[in-house]
């Protein structure tokens, strides 16, 4: 693991105004002494609030698709968008899964190349993200568990997944969906967050949470999840869970999710190829033409894989296969 553990979740605190952060830390310090449960609830609210930075709303779609709305249990409404290939029956359906604080438009650069390859493409916004409605915890509140639940619900309506392209936290929640029975043909994991629980520790450190407040926060987080938090650890998936062929693409200089997380996942995930990039960071990787082209070839199957193409990658991309 990198000596600089960070992920997209950490931006909740790191990008806050200093005065606001000082006020939050002061309130939590007081809460630790007189009301640790209340401090734990405040920490949970901060944890469950997706960042709203404008850059995360970047729209890379080639044009609008067919939009629809899906209702989850409890009346939660999520926005779904579908693009079909022109004039032909689809070769299969590829799903796009955004990360924490993101939305479906971030992965829009994949739409046209996948359509050109004959695929139907389905993107969606997780609860409290993009154009979807509130999550279980209320307005502007969401959980990683809801990401996985939404993916399974969308696939149940739109058909089996020939492949999935997932980004950042969306990679861990996609693997969580595999634990629960989802069976995609292939996976492309971009800037994967292998163990979101590492972020929990970083988050508590940044807030300066005391021992009693931390316990209250973790207990409440467990209650919200409704299942062991360790289920989110993609590095500890039981051997009984099928692992489809997987391509990991991760930038060496990613400051949100260190490249070492992608390496750790590749080492524990059979039939995986990991590709390192340079200069793309955590978000430019989503619209880089070479990343998109390589991902589409991988999703199309072994006949069009990079190995079959004789290593046509650009010099700034390096690949390594693991077995």
C-alpha cells in the first residue's frame, strides 16, 4: 500500500474550507467528551455525503440516450440511460458504473465505441448521485451498499451483463454485486478502490475522531450497511465467487486511489491484466481515447484482445498479466 493512502472519499474533508473543517473538528472533539454517539452520527453524515465538486459532473456522452427511471425498494428512484447500436441486434449489454460523487456522464466516452462494436450500453446514477433521487439515508446521502444494489436492479431489468466498466468506488461495489450473484462476462476496472475500509481509517484520522466517537460511527455504519463491512473488501472475496476475465487500468500518478491498490487487486484476482498509464490521474483516464479503445477491445473478447493485436499500446501504457 502506498505511504499516501487516499481515495475519492477523502475529498469530503480535504477539499472543505479550512474554517468549516476547523468547526467540524471542534464539534467532534466536544462530542467525544460529552456526546460520542451524537459525534458518531455527525461523522456518518459527513461520510455519507457525496462530494459535489463541479468537475465530477463532467459530461463525456456523445449525445443523449433513452432515459428511464427505475424504482428500488423503499421508493428510491434512480435514473437509467440506454444507447442501442444502430441498425443491428446488440451483441450484448455493457453497463457503466460510476464512482463516489460521480454520475453516468463521466463514463460517456465509452458509449460510442461500444455501440460501434455492436453493444447496447446502459449507464445509471446511483442514489443521491447525478439525476437520481435520495438514498436510504435521505437527500444528498448515499452508501456503497446502494451502488451494488442499484447495479443488480438495473441488470435485472435490462438483461445479462456481457461486461461492466466501473470506476473507483464503483469497482468495489461491482465486485460486491458479484458476491451477491451477479455474473458479468468481463470486467474493466478503472482506478479501482480495492478496499474501501482503508478509507474509513483515513477519514477518521482526518476528522480527528476520538475512540468513543469512532466506535459510535463504526457501529452506525455497520447498521446502515446491514451486512459485514468486510464484504466491501475486493481483496477478500471468497473463492466460491466466480471471477470473470478482468482488465485493470490505473494511472501511476493517481492521487485519489494509489496505483498500488490496482496492483494488489490484480495479484488476488485470477485471469487479470493490469495496465499502467502516466499523466491521466483519477478522472482523465475516463475519457482518454487509448484507454477507451483498449477497454472496448478487451470487452469484445479474446479474438480482439491486446495480445492478439501484438502489443499495439502507446508508449505511456504498460501492461502486465497475472494468472
